[in-house]
C-alpha cells in the first residue's frame, strides 16, 4: 500500500492553511489537490468529492488508502505518525494549553466565519455584505481578545504560542490572522498575536504554506 500524502486544499481556506503549515513543519512531501470552494457552486459539492468527504469541506488528507478529515484531527494524526518536530508538548499540562489555544481559533472563531455560514447569511437570510463583514470582525475580535489575554498572562508563552518552537496553536493562529486582514480588522489591540505571527512567518514552513504561495492561488 502506498504511503503517499495528498491534501485536498483550497488556497484561501484557513483550515487547509493550518494543515499545510503542519505538514511543512514536519518536512513531509505532500501533493496538493486543489478544491475550488466557489467555482461552479463549489467543487466540494461535486459527487466525486462528496464521496471522499461527506461533509463537503476541506481539508481532506489521504495517506495511502487512509482518509482523514477535519483539520485538527489531521494535525494530531501527522503528529502521531511523524513525532518530530512535535506539534504538541510532551507534558499533559502543555498539551492541554496548546489544544485550548488551538480550539479557541478552530472551534470558536472559525466555524462562525466559515464560507458556508457566510453564504447562508447572504443567500438565505438576505444579509447585506457590510453586515456580513462586521459579523466576521465581531467574532474575530471576541476570540483574539481572549487569546491575547491568555498569551500575555502566561510564562509558557515564548517566541511562539507555547515555548520556543511552533505548535499546533501557531498552525491555527496564523491563518486566522490572514483572515482578519482580509476583512480589515484592526489588529493593534493584539500585540502578542502580531509578535508571534512575525516569528512564525520568518520560518520557511509558514512562508510556503501562505495562501498566495499555493498552486491554485488567484
């Protein structure tokens, strides 16, 4: 059985972006298979992709014949399959902290900012674009304010969200900051987030994962 890796990704998907970072940090060779989330009503809704991922979301990772969905599950999967460099700390307390920071983004901010939510607001509820943009900014402000406090208040914060090496929390934070800039969110109230982002983007693994560096970037 082949152990080749294929990531079904969309260049501007923050969930796919966080997985690309994780794969790069591990130094893994992975084929990127673009799935355009807008063209022709969304390629994720086509029968072929729906058979691969019934949720009709990206990312999906293929590892040989194994199929893994959900970005957080994928990140933990690759961390267990390729333990070094680690995306989670070795101690239980550290792992809990990194998971909490990661889920603040992946479970509290991102689902409310997801493309299908925005499309529902516009198409089904008739919400105008300026109100949708403010919806996005509101939930990012809520999450970023909490994350700024959690990072600033902890001696475990280092050059990155936890210590001196990138973890799963950084994989989640950096794509969300990309989204924040897309929607013109003022980030001046979050100096810890901006400091960590600068450290992360100085690393090749984060640079290669950036949306504008993807094969399907528009």
